[in-house]
């Protein structure tokens, strides 16, 4: 009689790869921008003085050192990208 019989072995099911496991989606934390002692959040109306002119609009996104503002000019879908260093901002 053989020592290791295949019939006596336990059946081991293969593990699921991690990419197929059910996990909760990652929620990106909301960031705030603090400039001149004032906190700016997404959706705030701002007036920006920049080197090439003055702009007014609504903040769409705030990244770590950048913001995206939807301007109130002729084209309603016109968005503008600004770096926050050296930028003069006021809430409207």
C-alpha cells in the first residue's frame, strides 16, 4: 500500500486574488485652503488678483497647492487653474 495516497489529502481551495475582494472605496478627505487667516472651501465665491488681471468666480476644487476656479465671465464653462503661492484672494 502506498504511503501518500491522493484520496486522503484535504482539498485546498485557491485563495481569491486581492483585486477581486470586496472593499469599501477610498473617500478622499475634503481639503481647505487657509490664506491670510481665512479658510476657503469648495463652492465659495472669490475675487482673485493675479499678474494678468482680476478674476471673480466660484472655487471648484482645492488641491494641496492649487485651486480651480469657475469664472463669471462670458463663457460659463470656462475654468481657470491657479497656484496658491503668491495669489491674492478675497471672499465675495
